[in-house]
C-alpha cells in the first residue's frame, strides 16, 4: 500500500510539473519571443488604413467588388472569403461543374476588365486557391485589372502599374512558386494614392 501511494504521489507531481511547463511556461516563452522578434507577424499581420483603423490581415484575402479595387482570386471558403471556413471547391479536373464555373468566370473577368472575347485569362483569376483565402494574385492578373482600376479612380495607368510593382513579392526562397501581388496591401495604397492625387 505504501508503494502504491508513493507511485500515485510521484505521478501527480510529474503531471503537475509537466502541466506547468508545457501548458504555461513554454507557451508563454513562445509568445514572448514572437512579440519581441516579430510583433507584426505574431499579431496577425494586421493592415491598417491611413487613420489607423484595422482593415484586415495581409495573410487573408477579402472580397473587393468595386471597379476601383483590384479583385482577388475567387473563393470557395464558406460563402466566400470566410476565414472560419477555409477550403477549396474539392472539384476534380473532370468535374463538369468546375468546367462550367471556370467558363462563366472567364467571361465575367473579360467583361469586367474590358478585355477582348479571346483574351488570355490567368488561371488564378478564375479558380480558387486550396484555402480559398490566398491574399495574392499573379502579376499578369494584376496588370490585366490595372486599366479598369486606373480608369475608375481617375489615376494614370503608369501610377497604378508602379504600385503593382511595389507590391509584387518574389518567389519563396527565390525558387518556389511564382511572384504575386498582395491585393489588400495594393488596394490600401491605391486608396491613399487617390486621396493624395
């Protein structure tokens, strides 16, 4: 009986020590290190406007529908751009539903951006990402939207293209993926540019 009580006491003591270390000290150390080394990223990469109001996160896509804004990739997350329901369409390459939705999206993209009926449309403009929340679009997609945005804002096309270049991120580790343009950051700077024109 004495051995059983000793084993029980040891088990409770070890559990308590590990609970304090792994549920308290370790998370606190990780949080403190993140706040010290990269606070913006640790707090969600929040994006604010000129007045300091939080407008979103640089890590998550948002739906922009006005002609004066660059539009992100389509989203299948929840009812669209729902950060609590991140997902893709789960439709395979042989899905008729996927083919029909892409065909409709191509027509809508060409119409919205004033493109010719046979103009090439970038794949990211008409297909959702795996998460449905990818904040980037391709450089080609951004350049095809530039004329529409410049006209709607009354800005010179060259100024809009300069902002696209400023918000173009290179390949990850210089070898993975393709360069992309963060839509939220670009749209925020367009608002600031339009305010100061």
